């Protein structure tokens, strides 16, 4: 097993450098590589002004892929390249440009990449040459964060989706944004506040998150798009995929990172609503936030992050069930298509592409960490084989335009290095995580869990009221991630002594499960469905028998 893990981690390392080296050769300092033509694209608009002597003075580019690769270089142990990249960015990157950028994408990719790399650069275990790093990345991050703040100057506190880095919000700017766009800023901006001591960044993100949560329906569901000026919903249908996904992710991870019970209460209510109204067996469809009725029966590739999130709250059974279905679709097509129609078991007619997304690899990594089941390493190996067989080209790794023909598209997204390669590497070599507590942002950038960042430290990492283990007379708050066990295995082998409860579980009012009405009954731990009171006066899943 050790030999296989070494062999597979070496394969992923080689994949990363094949993508990275070609970017540095043909696209740097632009944003992203076009691997079929050995050229580049500036995907985040005119994000930075890199004042290089051999380039025009107004050259526009942000070295996005380099920023996104920083934490991956550290995880791979390449501190020489990590240090070179930091020094180059310190000397050449500026955000003082007349450029319109997407707030959400710039936050998760650039701000997240900078604050994460700053923390890794100042870590006492790093191998940087002493004295070469003097918080330059944090200075860049703070400058960028200050340029974000005008986006939050709205009547609702919800930020504009687009902002000009030099001039703020333009007069004719669109007021439409997504749930993810205004509800997935708290990790990066909160971290920036903790690092700089300036509370404005965290408070702006927190105010937006609280406003967004106040807009939920009576079912604890949210829509997909909204107006930041009026606070009205535009699209009432939503699910766990595009436009909403990282909202759920950041509620849970913000609780772990900052220790505020407020985040956990939001997440638990939202999670129970998702399980009740979106879940259909192992799949998750979309539904109307007002009624809970299904709207679109479709799988989107971004939904593949959900099993990884479920692992982190201890809901391993549900995570494994969904993950296996995603992997079946992967095996059917060789990769995971962007959209798949569940009701017809067919590909979406126009969204047949695969842009090297990381979500399935991410969930595979978390499930292996929780269960240590070697089957997940087989899944990882299958993903690696598919990527090399279908997307690898001489100039890097190309996206797939059509999964039915494997026709390639000339684009190597920065998240391939920030996430896809990172999670595959950590699946086979997790030495970076030993004796460390990290959460990963939605773009795969690691942030440390620090006692000093908590209003109060939860009883145990992860999640004080997530999973609980009972062993004899002792009850210990814990989670699948810290236990590194599979709840199903525990129930099967030690059902009389130990019990693992998932994050959605709400106990019945009485320990003997007696009841007088449905109000005395809780939420079932395995199915996350509401229990009801029977005519005989006992709580159970009577309506589902």
C-alpha cells in the first residue's frame, strides 16, 4: 500500500509540474494557459498591472495561475519555487488599475491565494531564506481587500457582483448577483481582518451574510440570484450547485475557522432544509425556495463537492451514497460532464463540457480521510488515469468541450493547479496535514484553525455539536474527520457501545422516544428526515414505512 501511495503521489506531482511548467513557459505572467496553442488568456479581465520592463507599460494580467499555485507548491514541498513566486509577485503585482473584476472570483482566487500563501510563508516550519519575506503578500491582500469595500455600499449591505479596482462601482453596474457571490466571502475577508487587525473586511462580509440569511424562505431555503439594491430574489429555484454551492460550504467552514455559533446555527438549519427538499435518494435536484417543490432534475458537476462537505459534518453514509453515483457518471463518460439530466438519464444538450473541475477529487480525498477505505484511492487512481488519457497534451492539460467525443478546448483553468492536482496529491500523500488543523477554501487554499481567531474555541475540532461518540459512560464530541472512521462500520461492529450521529441529527425530546405530538420528535440521524409521533405515542419515521 505504501509503495502504491508513493507511486500515485509521484504521478500527481508530475502532472502538476507538467501544467505549471507549461504555464510558466508560455503564459506567465498572464492569467491562464491555452495549452493547445501555447498562448495565454487573461481570464479575470484586467486584474493587475505587472510593470515589467519588457512589456508595455499598461500590460494587463495578474499571474492568476501563479497566485493559485502558491499553496500547491508549498504542499509539494517546493519552497524554492514558492519563494521565487512570492518575490516576483512582491515586486511586480499591483491592483491600482482601471479594471472591472468579478468580486466572488477575485476573492476566492486572488485574495484567498494571497492570504493563504502569506500564512504558509510565515509558518515556523517553512523553509524560506530567512529575512526574504516581509509580509509583502499580506500588503497586497490588504490593498485588494480595501478595493473590495466599495462593492458593499448598498442599501442592503449585499455587495455588487462586479467592481472596478480603481474607480469602485460604476454608474451603470448591474445589481444582480448570486447567493454564492454575496454569501461566500467570509473566509477570505475574515482571515484578512484577523491578519491585519482591520475589522472592516470581516464586518462587510458578515453583514452581507446575515442579510442573505434573513432573506431565506419559511422553509429555510434560498434562491439563486437576487438584486443587491432592493434585496429581492430574481431566481427562486436553487439547489446545491452553481450559484449556491459555496454558500453552504462557507457557513460550516466559517464556524470551524472562527468559532461563532451563529454560523453553525445557520448551517444546520440550511443543511436540514437541503436534505428535506432537495434530496432524492443519492441525488439532489433543484427546488423552489417558496414551496420546496422540485423544479429541475439535473446533476451539475459542481454538486460533486457536497459529499466532501457532508464528511466534515459526520454524515458519512449520505456522503458515500452520493459520491458513488457521481463516480458512476464519471466512469460512464470518462470524466464528469457539466450537466446531466437525471429524469432522462441523458447529457444536457449544450453543457457537455468538462473544464478540469476538482470537486469529485475533493470529495474523494475527504471520504478517504474519514474512512481510510482503500476503495477511494482506487477512485483517485481512476481520475488520474482519465485526466492523463483524455486531457493531457504536450502543452499542459486541456479542458474537454464535449465528453461524448472528447473534443478538447484550448484552456487550462487555474483551479486545475489550485485544487484538482492538490486534492489528488493529498489523497495519496497527506503529510502536509500531519499535526496541523486546516480548512480549505472553496478554491482549495488552506487556512489554519487557530485558537486566537475564535471568539471561543468549539469543544472539539470539528464542530462541537456535529458528531458525538458514546463509549460506555463517556461521551466525547468528535467528528468523522478527527476519528478517521466510517460511521457505518462503527455501527456494524460496535453497535452496543458506540454510536455516531450525523450533523443533521436532532434528538427526540424524551430519551424513551415517547411523545404527545410531532413537536416532541426530532430529525433522524441517518436520513435527515423529520420524525413524527405515532398514534401509540412514539417518535419514528412512521410516514415513510
